[in-house]
C-alpha cells in the first residue's frame, strides 16, 4: 500500500483524522496505559479495544508496549506482547492464537520507497500465525507472514515471509536453523 500525500515533498503522509486519532491515543497511552501496573492486562486490553483493536481473550499486553495505531491491531486468544515491543502498525498487524512477541522486538509495517524522489511512505501488513514465537529484540519487516509454530531467534531480522511451519529461524536475514515439535 502506498500512502498518498497532498504535497509530495512536504505534506503529511496521513489524513488529519488519522493524526488526531493517533495524538489522542498517544495521550491515553502516556497517561493510562504506560503507567498501569504490570498485572493490569485487562485494563490495557480495554484501552486498546476502545481505540479499535480486535483482541481475543486472555491477552497479555505489558505496559511497555508501544502501539502506533490500535485500530490496526488484531490478536487472537492466549497471546502475549512483552515490555519494550514496538508495534509500528500503519498497516495491520495480526497475531494468531497462542503467539508470543518477546521483549524489545519491533514489528514494522511501514517503510519508504527508496526509488521515489520523495521517499514515498509504503506499508504492508504483518501476520503471525498460531503458536509463533518472536524472540527478544527481533525485527520483522513490512509484508512478512510467519508460518504456524515458527520461532524467530533473538536479534534476528526477518525481511521476507517464512512459510515453513514449526521451523526455527535465526540470523540476519533469518534462515532456517532448526525444527520445532508441533503442539
């Protein structure tokens, strides 16, 4: 998806409505989400739902998680997103049932077209299927799908979809390094 600007060189990439919604969310995050006690998962899930997130039950989202646009977040049942995670979801991020995103990871749905004279903003969704584990400080690029049961090793960089189910991936860029037992 290409985000169109009114003025290609200096205009904003997002509509006024989008920018206002994000500003309101940023204040709610700062005043109500971020300072909440670690055990208040239901409270944080409620705040995200108020802003349009679609969350399953038993969702654990820790107070140090930074969500750019809650309305572009979908999480299944029994999922967890740890402190220090950045969900830069200018395009949707979908996290399947029983998936975990560990501390310090960055899921990034946006980038820039380096062939554009204005470095036009581009975006593509990220999908984590069921039982995926994104380990600490991993980076997931725009447009990536992680197959069911995939594990992304700590500090790995995923630049393309990883389609082999129940496989462990690691490195920069991430490649298969092992197998995982299906659950």
